[in-house]
C-alpha cells in the first residue's frame, strides 16, 4: 500500500482581526423590542395617571393643619391662604402662599407642605416677645428686634413697660396694621410698628433689673415713662420711685444706666423704708427725699 500524501492548508488571518471565514454580522432590528415596548407603555400610563391626578376629586383640599400658631389666629391663616374647598392639591403651588403668611406681623417664617390626598400642612415660626409695652389699657408684645407684633393678654409674665407719654384715650385700634413705622415720643404704638431704639434700650435695661440688683427688699420693680421725668423705676404706691431721666442717642446715652443702678443701690442701702423719691442726675450724682413722718 502506498502512503498518501497529506496536504497542509494554511489559513491566513488579518492582523488584529478574526478570520474572514465564518464571520457573522448581526444588524440591529428597526422594530420594537420587548424593552422598548415596556418603556413606551410606562410613559403612556404615567401620562394617564398624571392627567387623572390633576382632574380627580380624590386630591381635593379638605383639611388644614397649622403648626406653631400661638399669636396668629387660625382664621387669619386661612384667609391668607385663599384656598377654596376641594381645590386640587396635586397641582397646587405653595410658594406664593408662604410669602403671604410671612407678611403677617407675628410670623417670622412660614412653610407649606401638601400631604396627599387632601391635607395642607402649614408650619409657622413666630416672633418671640421679650417685653410688654403698655399704653393705657392696650398691651403690646415686642420682640428683640423692637417689632410690635401682637396684643398681650393679662396673664403674661413678661416685664411690662408702662408708657404714660400718650393719653390712653388716643389709643388706636389694636388690630390695625401700620409700618413698619418707628414710634416716636408722642405716637401711639400699633401692631407693625418698630419702637425707638433708645427708648427700647433703656426700657429693656431697666426691665431686666430685679429688686436684689438695687439692694431692695421689695417684691417687684416697675418701669414707666412719662413726659415730665422720662424713665422711672418704682416699687409700687407705698414704696419709693427712682427717676432715671431721659436718654438720647448722643448727649445722655443709655450707657449711663449701669452706673445709675450702682448709685441707686448705694443710696437705698440701709434707708429703703424711709425713702420716697430718688433723683439720679447721672451715674455719679444723685439725691433722695425722705418720706414725711406719720
């Protein structure tokens, strides 16, 4: 038997690429694949859902939650919101509502949240009072920015400044809004006004004093202002009155008050029961008058 010759075949491949023999090229289909079909269906359903939410009565406004309203009446909040019953909350824009609430005198900041399906939640950050400014029978709450923002009730335990410079009969409607106007000596304060900075500084310095700070055994101290004496501190009808006087931005500044308090303490020491009036010309000079003998 003769041996068969074996032929060798050499396959030549191009450098860096596969053999041309058996090479298959797949072309992308121009039709809808399963993934594309599902995505298109999701878009259609989302659009239908959005349309339904905008038109549905299920998202109608029915409840209002107000958080943080201590000085602001709820009826006032409702009025500023301006919402009608069954208004669609899904398409409600709340930015303008929050801005309107921030214009209320007692409101420092406000935010509004839509809680589907039917609730609007309002959060208020209100101003905090530090003193009561009383003119006649009207009692106003004042914050640390000197802003008069609400009426005070009779139960508040804040320090009270009794302003006798304006007759009580001239007091205006306490619910009226003004300002912000800076209240001068002969003006009746109103909600929305800003108190004079010198008056406010002197009043709050004196209102922060306790009887022990001036060496007094009295139960309480009271601060008042009038056109004759300026600022005064007293312990009540049966006690003594200390006249601190008037203050201005430049000539007689409120920086005198700490020295006047020290002087007052020195004059009261050991003779409080016999003193009627103390005049504090400045932080060094002061005189007192004694009570008449019974």
